[in-house]
């Protein structure tokens, strides 16, 4: 922020905790900066459950398609929105 960026985009998989990611998100909001979490779509979709409706998630179709084949539970994209399956336990 001190260097003049207008978009904070932390790599979700490199955060020490979900709290750190939310702290960065809050910092962006307090300073009127854009925010989106970076990383694989499936991780972002889960973390995105903590965000407000107008906040963005990064989406990489080539990675998502390849990794998605390996997952038992995954998010679904419809019209630019991510939906998590309604499951009780794995």
C-alpha cells in the first residue's frame, strides 16, 4: 500500500492462518483497495465463504480443471459465482 498499489492479492495457500488472510482483506477495505485471494480455485472458494458478496476470487480454469479431477468434493462455478456443495461431513 505504501508503494501505491491499488489491489491486494495475497496467495491463500501461503498464509499462516485464515485470520491473516482476513486481516489483509480488512486492510484493503479500510484503505479502499481492491482485494482478491490468489491460489487454487478450490481453496479460494472455501476461503471465499468468509468474504462478502462483492469480493473477488481468482479463477484459473486450466489448474481448476486438472485438480478438480482429483477431488472428491469441489466447488462449482455458475455465472461467475462459486457454489460449495451442501455436505454434512466427508
